[in-house]
C-alpha cells in the first residue's frame, strides 16, 4: 500500500467513515486538489502584508487608564434612590419561585 492510500485509510478511521473503493479514489483526488491549492500559496509575495488576526475590527475600543480619587462612600449612598442609614436599599431577591 502506498502512502496516499495509508493516509486515506487513516482519515477514514479518524472520521469514523466507511468509504467504498470509489469514494476513496475521489477523496484522494480531492486531497490532491487541496494540497495543490495550499502549495500554490507559498509562491505568493506576502512582503509587507500584515497578518490577519481578526476578521473584523474589535467592537470595543479601550481607553487609557486614568488614576482617580476614590469616591466618598457617604456621597454614593446619598445619591442612591433608596437608602437606609449607610446602606443601599434594593428589591428583595428570592430563589424560591412565586406561587
């Protein structure tokens, strides 16, 4: 058996396929086409071409970090819509489903 047939049989086993002899011949021809296409890319002049990292630009742009003074806890609580002493008042959250 030659290396191409060994490769086809190995791929068949890895993909958990059961190919007929005709399908194996077609798969070998398809692989030859793919390898030929990929090999032709080696002849391309890529000098000065930036590598593609993302298919689209990132949606979010990052801002520079800026050092700021920490917020005064009292001012934050005073700005809350509801508060009780030094605490924020929030709606009750229950993991028990409503009946």
